[in-house]
C-alpha cells in the first residue's frame, strides 16, 4: 500500500469510520461465514473501522484484526473492544493460523504487480481448506483515485492474477452494487477463494 494511501486514511480516519461502520454488510458477511465452521479463527485483513470484526465477534468467532493506518487501528480498537494491530499486508508471515481471512475493500489498495505476493502470504496464513473473502472495485483501472491507490478487477483479470498461486482456487465470484447511500451504481467484484486440502 502506498504511503499516500496510508496518509489519506490517517488524515480521514474519523469520517471514513463514521461512513462505513453503520453500513449493513450482513449479507456478504454471512456469505463468508457460511464457508466456515462456527467459532473458528478469522483474520480481518485491513479492518478499517472495525465494522466486520465486531460482527464476527458477535457471531462467536475468534478474530484478529489488523490495519495499516495507525489512526484507524485506534478507532477500530475502540469500536470492537479488542486490540487492533497496526501492520502492513507485506508483514503477514504466519503459517496455517487462520480458518478464514476477510479482506473487504482492503487489498484493492495494493498494486497489481504486488498482489500475487500478498495473496501467497494469505494462502500461507490459511489452514488447509480455509477460505478468503476479498473485494475489489469492478473494472480495469489501476492508479490513484481520490487520494488513494486502487487496483480494480474483472472476473477475467482476477482469474489471470491467481492462476499461478498453486493450491488457491476461486470458489465463487459475484458482482454487487455499493451498499453506501448514493453510491449504488458503483460495482464491486466479490470473491471467495479456498486453500485446497493437501
């Protein structure tokens, strides 16, 4: 993630958290939880306001939450009641720790040429048969937009991205509109990936 993107989130943490925390995202949250057993271990990988971490905790899951923005970590810690760690995506080094990794509108800030490394790190952090949820703005754009760096994807371009990551398979892809008021025309690519069993 670029320094400019992190600076944006640190400078706008309060308004970003306010605008996202109350959004009802339960339909997609539940789509992800349906791939997991009750009460297992989830990593919220770029947790932002902490909205999803809080939901998963309330559903009885064990959750670790990280974010690259130190200011968002403070707000998310306050919202969720757990300590949210400040960590960059590139600093994920654990092996087979998590049953699920939730990357909602987070790794979309990684440059496309760096994403295979991040996805490999996510794969390594998953237990066998574990699942990942990730979402990206729909399209082919890559670059700076509104002060942040974005990598957009279509179904075809994302398939091409993951084809060389051995053992990581796409289980489902679907397109949704933005759930925030007034932004329903913005399209998102939602993806469930699974780490194959040995």
